[in-house]
C-alpha cells in the first residue's frame, strides 16, 4: 500500500486513526502493530513471514545481548549472530538474483552450465526495516538502551507503517521511550496533518509530473536522445527524486506525529549545498548518519591515516550504493560519490571554499546530476550512453516536436515551481513574517494562520484530484 493512493487516504488511514484514538491507551500499540502488519500484507502477504522472523530473532538476540553484554566474548558472539541473521535475510531476498546472475556470467566464461535458481521477489522496505533492526541490536550491545522485553513493542518498532517502506530510518534509541509513552495533543496532531499534506503535494503535484519527463527521456536511445533532451531528462529526474523522497519522508513524519511519534528530519534542502560533503549532511540524513555512526566511526572515522580514511569512504559509499539496490549501477553510483568525497577530504574542499559561491553550487549540482544518471538508468551501458548524449555536441539539434514529446504543459508549470521549492524560500519567508508580526494577534492571523489554512486546503484539494484522476503514480522505493 502506498501513501498516495485512494485506498490509503480514504480507507486505511481514517480507520486506523479512528480506532487508535477510540482505544484505551494500553492497547494502542497492539492496534498499531496489527495495522502495520496489515499495511505491509496488503501487497506483500507472503513476506509478512519474513518480517515476523525478523521481529522474533531480533527480540531473542536482544535479550541475550543485554544478559551477556558485560561478558565480552559472549556479547560479541550474539551481536555477530544478530547481524548475520539480519544480513542473511537481506542478502537472500534482495541480492540473491544479482549474485546468481553474476556467478552464472563467470561460469559462462569457462563454459560451465548456469546455476538454476528461482527468481526471488524483493520484499518492500526490507532495506529500511533491516537497518532499523541492526540499530536496535547495536544500541543494546553498546548499553545505550535496555533490551525490549515486550515482543509486541519491538514488533511495533520494526513494522511501524509510517516509515516502513520509504523511511526515514528510525533508530531504536531515538524512539524507544516513545514506544512505551508518548504525548498526544491537538497541536501535535494538526502539525502532523500539515506535514502530511505538504509531503503528499510534493509527491503527486511535483514529483509525478517530473517523473513522466524523466521516464520519457530515459526511454529514448541513439540519435533520438539529443543533448538538450538528455539534460532536460536528468534535470527533471534530479527534482523528481528529491520531491518524491522528501515528500514521502514528510508524509512519514506527519503520520508519526498523528500517532504521537516524533521522527527526525530526513532532508534539509540538499541542492543548496556547496560541496558533496555538505550534500550528504542534507540528503537522506537518516541513512548517512546511520552509516556514519554504525560503520564509519567504528572503522576509525577521521582518526586513522589518510589512506584508511579514503578506504573507509569508498567502503561506506560502496555499501550505500548496494543498499539502494542489487545492481552494478548503484555500486558505481556509490563509488562515484566516494571518489569526490575522498577528493574533497584530501584538500579540494579547502580550494572550493575560496571559489565564488555560485561556482561551488554549480560544481555540486553537476556532480550530483551526473551521478543520478547511474541511479536512474537500468543498466551501466544505458547510463554510459545517456552520459554520452549529455556531452555529444554533434547531436544538439532538437525540434519543438521532440520537446513536446517530453514536456507536458503540466511539467512546464511544475519545473520552475520545483526549482524554487528546492531552495529554502519557505523557511526564510516564514521567519520574516514571524519577525514582522511578533506578538500581534491580528497580524499573525492575517499573515500566517489564514494564508496557511488556504494553502493547505488548496494543496489537499489539488492532491486529492490528482490521486483520484491519475493512474501514473510511480513508486521509486520498489528498488530499495
């Protein structure tokens, strides 16, 4: 089930909220757990078993970890066992097809027969809930939190539907107290509704129209893909993936607030960054900080030799690439970022700081947009061909008909809006209005409350129309 569908908006969510708030406090977690399992089972009935195995194994190992934490060898054994079980589930379902396909490629080189293996479907959100389970085990092992003694409460942490299939990755130590006790109020609930509406509008009003442009561009090949069309396609995709991903994060954060949970922010206007290091402090924050705290720092972080730092960066971004999908494209995308991050760490960032700010932004956008080609393309040859079209000055002539094939009237309107909203215009405007109004009740009502209410109602109305009338609703996270 996807947030931006009628069945979720007008069926699942209202029913879950109604029963949740009509229920006694002591059974609300159980209801949320049941609702989350149903949410997952809607499209993944068989793979609910995989999730139940994850819940039970992590629960049992968490108990053992707490018991043997002070015994170094035993604690490490149970941590290793827990990590191995979680990674085995992830590898078996997400990477088995990839591994068999590439192993068969090696066998073909020496004229040996292929290994016959059934095609395995990717369970939705397995990368997200696996990383959350790993964070739980590591937090218990480090003594940052006690092991969860209630199986159903740990199950709720792993399956909580707002962030189950598209993040943000919620760490156990950030949410453990909220599982047992959380505050509910009109203010928190209404802020959740507002955040959800903003996220829904990002997804269906901005990301989806831009997705059509990107899909059309990447469907072209040969001379059909001229230089201007190639740049238009990757520019549209750069905005699409930002508004799609950040929109889903906004919806998850909003849904969490409706049920009393407070999730950390996951995006902070990444395209205004002036370096790739800054970009990763603003893009998919929950993933980058997860790798930083659970992999990069334990490997030594910046405290080791320069060579080790570079190797650590390459390792982290290789894993980041493979986390996104079982494809050489994603590995290359991760290594591409690793190269530039290592270069910046080696001293290029100091040079960047001395350059004119617009040039810094241009550098960042160029690197990121080129990297998105590997992220969006289905295969490495397609990515290479697309990049060739982006620099092929011999194929620059583009007719109005070709542009019309890519750009709908809706996309023409959405592109400039997306460019503006990718910059922190709204927070700046909000701060200016708050400074101007200060404590004046009438000014606050006229300049903040009333315009915000009108905006929210308009966005919800337009989003609802879009959801109800459009059959084009791509879900990027099927690959994750």
